[in-house]
């Protein structure tokens, strides 16, 4: 791994010592190979109207046009027209679309990884409905194959391959679960051979947010179902999905799905993690080529349906709160009502941000940006939007339903020396269970 | 007269052929690509795909209020020249007569004075759009030759049409021939550049509508 700088002074990381042309060709082959109909339609459709710019927190907070979402796709737009599009043979014959250079890919690495959280707000702004964030996800497939990924994200990729998680070795998992249960006085189930519910975790819960592990257990114990954590399939966050490492994405998905099927679960509960929802709820079945024999639900959906069914009663808090909608859950996942129903059941008076639900501003750390330390200065700028929203709301609580958002927001507050606590919906629910 | 005959005859025939074949080629070129089959279960209560697609096509006609704060000019000016183009192309009596000679159907037109006014407004709107593209840092960065050529080939028929009806420039027959030739250029370029959005918007919005509708997400 080597950190380098392009001719124009843009930092990039490169993995391996392959020749430039080989990297470029690997990127193009991966990008072209995965191209499907919807992506092609969207590649064909841009009007160059610029409406996406003001939807992007990075453009809005820096004013730098390079963060215009559609601009982040430029090398891949060129590659599409040269290799895939309906007129590709004509473009090649007449030399109208040159091959993408390695310098261009290096230049764009930071736009594709540091300058995009895959939040998809640009998709809602585009008058043509181009799903730009999905195209950037496709572009990451090419960048990963080229070995042009931020070193920090590549490190997490290698760690996940070795450990089964970017946060903790699989062999430590059961101990973490047991120790957390003991510390919080909650009976835990781990590695039961059979269960109806399998609970998965996100990296933050194995490090900063361990209380969440016992909070889920407290609720599941309360409703009296047969549930378990499993060493064989515990990590729901999917660094392959974020980095563009498709083989790892498939491997990590199969681990949690195969395990859940093996223990006979009818429901796999995803943790408070946004992209885990994207990778598992919407993309897991892709790897199997068929419908899966189990439900995959986010923790927030589990909380909402458990509250709605009357299986748990919550103490009313009688206070005010604002809520940060995680992008992958709300905008790209359609889960906007569930957290609001839970907040209501808690007796919390929700003061909505001006832009909320599907229009919510990103925390600035999604898509791996919070883990990519190189992007810290950019991320802190984007945080100013969320800080203003929270300050304008004047509420007693600030809640979200994604551990990565929570970490991003807490880091932003710490950087700003702003005394603002960011709370987890799961933890609040667990703390307010009626006896 | 030779130029006018050429414009009305061979040039128009050729350009219409390129337009039709080019549009078909481009549409088939993308639609023939494999589609990912989505095996994930749809959100409970989600609309069928066809309905999600239609909803998205209409939903995307008006931006969310939050995006209009910065995008009001782009949106309003876009509507002005699109409506203007629609009016002058389809409601100018000589155009209607020409289209009747091709397709055998006709409809009432608007008075020439109204058409001239709308044409002038359309030309002005297009000029403002170009000025914005040339001065906005975002648009300057993301614009391609395609955008400028598409603009030029949209503007020229409007400008030559206005000149022909106002009897400005060369004699009428020559101006009319130039007008028709500019339309030919527009038709020839149409399938290759962004003018194709007149067809692609249905596919582009519809595809995202299906993806979001499946998830129960709002577009």
C-alpha cells in the first residue's frame, strides 16, 4: 500500500504494484462486466442540468463543483460510452471516446470514496430520476479491482476477510457477547443450534456501542422468543458492499444468511446499521438467485412491529426529540414510519427537521467515509448541516437508528466541541421497557 | 428553389431515416442489456412495478420543494423552453399543414402573432439557458460538447423559423430552406446526443420508480 498524490495534488492510495495499464484494464473490465440495463439507461440519461449539486452535502458545504454528484462518475461515463453504450463501436472507430487513463482514475478515487456517502439524495433531486449513488456503487466495483481504494477501507476489507468482521475476530465474538451480558445483567444466547430469530451485529457494537448487544437481548428475552447470536454468522456490516469488493460482499452476505438458515430461523434481525440493510435486505437474494426462506428486517422494523403487537410496553418519556433518518434505511430503504412509530410509543414528541425522511441530509459518514480518515476534514464540513438542523430543533434528545451515523455525528460534535449526545433508538427502547 | 427542394426532399427524408433508426438503435442498445432480477421480497403493500414506474414519471415533473430553493431557475426556464418548443412546433399553422401532408391528421393552430411571441420567448429562454451553462461553475464543469451541440441544434430551428416568418435575412424561400435544413440537423443529431432525453426520461424515471417502489421508498 502506498499513499500518493496526483499531478494536480489530489491524494490517492494504491494497493499492489501492478502496471498502470493493468490497473486501468481491471477497473474497466469490472465496471463493464457488471453493467445491466438500469445502469445503462441511467448512464444515457443525464441532462447536465446540475440539479444534483445542491442535493449533495459535500458540494453544499464546500462550494466546490467537483463534488457535483454526476461529476464523480466522469471516468466511468467515459468508459460506458467507449465500451458499453449503443454507439460504443462508432465511438471507438472514430476515436471520439478515449480510453480512461490511470491518472484519471487516481484523480477520481477521492471523489468516489471520500466525496460520496452513497446517501442517494442526488437521486431524489435528479429530474431524470438517475440513481447516481447506485452508479457510484458500480464505479467502486471498478476502483476496487484496480486497487485504487483508500488504504483505511482496504485495511478493513482485509481484516473482514481474515476475521469475518472488520472490528473483532470471530473467535472472540462469543466472549464479547457473554461479557456484555454479564456486565449489563442480561442473559445472552450465543451459538444455540436452533432459534427462530438470529441477531446480527455491526462493528460499532463490538467496540463503542456494546450495550446495544444486551439491549436487543433484553427485548427478545422479554417477548419470550427463541433467539441467538451466532459466531458462524454475526457480522452484518458489509465492507465488501461499501468498497466495491463484490466477492467479499457475497461472502459476508452468505455467512449471515447461511447461518440463519442453518439454525432454522424465520427472521434475521439486522443491527442498527444503515448499509447492512442495503446489503442484506435488498441485495442478499441476488447471491442466491432466488427468494430466501427467511425474513430480513432492520432493528428499527423489529422494534416497531414488537411495539405495535403489544408484546412490549414502553414507559412514556414525555420529552422532545429530533430524529436523524439514516439514508440507507429511510431514503434508500423505505423505512421512515417505523422509527416514528417507536418514538411515539416512547411518548417522545418528535420535532421534525425541515428536510427529513426520504429528504434527510446525510450524517456525512456513510459509504465508508467515517472509516476513511483521509476524508475527516470533508466529513467535518458536511457535519455543519446536521448540527444546524439539531440546534434549530431545540429538543431534549437527538436520536438515530444507525451506529455508523451515531459515530459520525458524535465525532462531528466532538470536533466542534459541541456538547450534544446522540442516542440510539434501540437503547432508548431497552431502557424504557415496562416491567 | 433548388435548395428548398433539396431540404424538403432528400435532406428531410435522410434525416428522418437517421432519426428513426438512430432512436431505435439507442433504445434497443440499452434495453437489450441484461437486467438484474430482484429476488428480494417487496415492501409489504408496495405498488406493482408498472404503477411505481408511472408514478415516478409524473412525480419527477416537479422537484421537491427543498431542491427548488437552488433549482428554481433551472426548473422554470426548462419548462419555458420546452413548452415554447411544443407550441411553435405543433401549433404553428404551416407546421400543422406540413404534418398533415405527412400523417394525414391535423388540428387547430394558434395565430401567427402568438406563435411569433412564443418563438421569441423560447429563443430568449434558450439563450438564458446557454448563458447559465457558460457561467455556472457547476455547469461549466459537467458540460460536454454534446450539451453545446444539442443546444445549438435546438436553437437554430427556432432562430431560422423566427427569421423566416419575420422575413429577416435572405429571401423567404432561402430562409425556409435553411429552417428545414436546421430541423434536419436536429433530427440527425437527436439519437446521438442528449436530445434523446425526450424518450429516455420515461425509461430513466421509470426504472428508478420501480427500484424505489419495490422498497417502499419515496421518490
